[in-house]
C-alpha cells in the first residue's frame, strides 16, 4: 500500500491548508479589520490564499 502514501500526504496537506485558510479568514472577519482593498474590491481572501499556498510550497520537503 505504499503507492497510496503520496495521496495520503497530499490529502492531509490539503485538509490542513484549508483549515488554516478558514481560521485566518474567521479571525480577520471577526476582528473588525476592514481587510485589503484594491480598486474597491475586497482581496483579503485572495491574499490569505496566496500566503497559505506559498508557505505550503516552501514547506514541500525533500
């Protein structure tokens, strides 16, 4: 069953990244902070996604 190991690692990483993403958005929304504005659009969710994705890429491992 070692052929399923990469899928298991990817699934765990996706679940962890999703949890971090929603917790950070929850904290931002409930803190009263207006968020990042760009041309009248709220880009906070996009910025959080980029940061979580980028940190995940940096933590890739071997």
